[in-house]
C-alpha cells in the first residue's frame, strides 16, 4: 500500500509540472508579442520623428530668406513662389521619405505667404504614413523679424505697414543690397534728391540720386551723405466757399486745390539764426481734393546720445496772405484750421505724420469773419 501511495504522488507531481510548463509557454508567447509590438511602435516613432524634422527643415529654409526684394545669389522673399514643388527622394535611417511644399499668397490686407509641407513614407508593413506642418511667412525685413520693442528712437514695426515706421510715406520704396532695412523716397517736385528712411526709427538721411522717380530708386543709384532729418508731413484740404464752413465741410472738404488764387507754400520756421525750411508739396485732385506736404527738418545726430530733436512751427506763404487775426473778414485772405492739438513743436525727436490743416476764407468780405468748424481748431500762422 505504501508503494502504491508513493506511485500516485509521483504522478500528480508530473501533471503539475506539465501545467506549469504550459503556463510559462503561454506567458513567453505573450512576451514575444509585446516585444514585437514595442519594436514596431519604436520604429514608427523614429520614422515620424525624422519626418517632422524634415518638414521643419523645409520651413526654416524658407524662413531664412535674406532680403525682401529679388536678389541674385541669395534666398529672398520673392523666391517663395506660389505653387507646389516636390524635393528629391530623401533616404532616412530606416525609411525613404518624399517631401513636397505648397505656397499660397495670402490675400490683402494680409502681407504674407502660407506654407504647407507634406512628408510621406511607407512603414515596414507597407502602409503609407504622412506628416503635415503649416505656417505663415510674413513679408517683413529679416533684420526686423525679432523686433518686439525698440528704443525711444523708433517704434515696434512688426504690425506696421510693410514692417516699417508708420510715418514713412506709403509710396516710399523698400531698398535692398547695401541699403537693406531702409526705404527710399523722392519728394514731389524734387530733382536729384532722395530721402532714405531708417525703417525702424524713421530717421532720414539726405542723399542724392540719378533716379527720376521713387519707383526707380536702387541702392546702386543713391549716394548718401551725413546729413540727417526728421519728417514732418500732412495734408492741406480746402473749404473755400462764400459762406461759413460747416462740420460737414471739415469732415469732407469740398474745394479742390485749384480754388486757391495761388498755391500755398508750406514752411517750417525754427527761429534765427536757423533759416526757414521750405517743404515739398503735391496737389491731388482725385479721388479726393488735397495738397500733400513733406518736410525734412534737419537735425544733428550724436552717437550714443539722446535722439536728435527740433523745435519750431509751420507757416503758409506767400499768397493769398494769411489772416493775422480771427476777426479778419477779408474774402481775399485765408485762415488755416488744424485737425490736431498743437500748432507749434518743441523737442520733436520722432517723425510726425498727418499734421493736417483745413484752409478756409477769412470771411465773406463784408462784415462776417469765418471761424473754424468742428472738429478743427483755429490756427493762423504768421504770413
């Protein structure tokens, strides 16, 4: 009986061993499956990471343009042409990648180009995988791209028109080459003279040029000296009727510049011994009536010192003569009404634009003196 009991005991131990072996085998199969899945996921993650890197490289390649204008031998903003291009096949560490770029010019008033980069490849299972990155590349001079703030000599320009100081005339031309980061402008009626603006500070350098118009300015036909100036500009509009002007006349002046008996000249007066400065003017009849004026007020720039400044006032000459008092009711004289707070300037160190005036008759010529309508303010510079 003892022998039979020992025999049964050995049989039970063998069954237990077989069961344990079966359980271990199933566990090993599961572990092999997990390892296979981890390897596949790691392989896919490596491929996706490499695809993202390739897409980022394409974006940064376009972001690294050197100048805005088309320039031979360098990557410029104009090289980012609208359309789709496909790069040659790229052999990665464990996959072969195809990369394409699609550029779309953004509609006005936005100034930029939308770039989409697509990278595709096949994984080990033969499945097609893809990564897509999109961005917007702004048409801003590269030297200004990282400007969040600037010293008191300028202003933040990232959101300003064409990425430059707001007071720079809209018609000024962005320059390249040795004058990158600057804009050129030929004042109306000037010959051989060019103003070169610093796009950040708006400071003017007085230059000479052989170009006949602003559109033809290039860094190769401009020669700059050391004279600097600060811009003062604005508009003259006219309400020259025989009756006192109304608020509606101030909001939408009805008279053309030709209604003046003779054009007004704009002068900046800074006091003796500094000579008076005559400004450039241009009459415009369409789409609305006005006279634009541009003054480059000379200043002296001293390195590592506060921004240069000037003081003075604006005057209008020569005829018809300006009214010398508010009570003047002559029909042959005129008064200038300003649309801004100050008629004189003290310590001006930055460009001033939109210094606008409304020109009206002094009076009806009988006994009634005309006054400036709302929202303008009365101001009669010395004639």
